């Protein structure tokens, strides 16, 4: 379905981003990976799916890096047809104790980076009259939790940006939608499990059960593979007129 198209997935060296990149690769898309840490293993996983893959190490907190990455994508693959804004970080603390530099970093990586990639990707998408912009927000783009002021603010704003981009392109072949996962067991969430276990003296299993039990009625993690399939749906012709939605895949979290 996506043969001949190029997908850029930010923060795709692990977790949800890698899951989405693999799902798009299975549909034939060329993949540009981005993120920190080990690059060789994710690159090999994508290449094994029979598509071209490359990597750019832009730090998504830096607009100049993002410009370089978008230029690299255009030179390497022609243009970005599918843009998945996924890179994100978390920090947990009450507002009065929240380090201002963590606030700035979360807003930059979880929100502003999507503005920059989107503004730079849109001209070529508009020229082609086709594009898919998928913002990985969170159930925290729809509802709040205590001690996550920067994350919840950034994710709510990302849902707002999603709607504006969808509206501005509503008469074109470019759609923009958000994915709002509940808990997904990635390094970002394992750290929260570890912190809970350490704070209360719980085992990993007990901390995991309590983390799910607090918020997620299904008591199940959503998987990167499931989120990848939702991204594939947004890229499909059936989703041509799905515009500006924030689609939660959250085990019933936001239904409560
Ligand atoms: P993860 O920690 O496994 O992956 C985050 C990715 O972002 C990694 O590839 C990392 O290298 C990259 N990254 C971090 N900072 C970066 C920077 N400055 N520049 C470039 N890349 C950077 O986390 P994840 O859980 O897969 O999270 C991916 C996205 O999904 C995030 O936006 C997160 O907010 C969102 N999300 C996660 C969950 C969850 O339960 N895990 C739930 C809802 C939403």
C-alpha cells in the first residue's frame, strides 16, 4: 500500500516509534529512522522487511537539527510522504517541584518538534497533494494525571496542533490525525514502573499491576504492533476523510 512512499518516524529507535516504523515498512514504505541509542538493530529489523532504510540523529529538541533532518530526508528519498511525530520524553513531579529545564525539554521534544517537522514537510506534501501526518499524542492529550504537568500540557497541545493542521489541509489529500495510547510497556513506562517499585518496595509484577489498575480498565498494555496497525489504517485510502481525530487506544482509560 505504501510502496514508493517515504515515512519519517521521529523517535523510532525504540518502543512505539519502532513499532510504527515496522508496520509502515511492512506496507512497503521507505523508512527514515530517528532517535537515540542503538541504531544498527532497528535499521537491520527494517531492512529485513525488504525496504530501504536510513537514519538521521537529529535531536528533536533542536529546531536547527530538525531542519537538517528534513533536508536530509528530501535529498535521500525525495520527500516525506508519511510523517509520524512520535519522539517523546516524560518527567514526573508535582508542579511546585517540577524542574523548569524538564518543562522546556518536554515542550520542545513532545510538542514543538511536531510543529517544525510539519511546517517543513507540508510544502512537498501539498505539491504532491498527498500526505499523512500522524502525531503520537497520548491518552494524556485527552485527560490529565497528577504530577505530569509538562507532558499533559504538551500532549493536549499536540492534539490541538493536529486539529489545526487537519483543518488547514482539509480540501487536500493531506490528513493529520493523532494516536492516543494508554499504557504501552516501553522504556518510557518501564522507568515509571521501576520508580513505583523502588518507592514502595514492590516487585516489578506488583508495581506493573498497580500501574495498570490505577488507570487502564482492560488491565492490559497496548502494544507497539497494535499502534502500528492504527497508523497503517490512517495511511490507507479508507482513511482519506479521517481528519483531525485523536484516536485513543487505551484499554478504556478515557471512557471512565
Ligand atoms: P521510548 O522511550 O521507548 O521511545 C522514545 C523514542 O524517542 C526513542 O527512540 C528515543 O531515542 C527518542 N527520543 C527521545 N528524546 C529524543 C530527542 N531529543 N530527539 C530525538 N529522539 C528522541 O518511549 P515510547 O513509550 O515508545 O514513546 C514514544 C511516544 O509515545 C512518546 O511521544 C510518548 O509520549 C508516547 N506515548 C507513550 C506511551 C507509553 O505508555 N509508553 C503512552 C502514550 C504515549
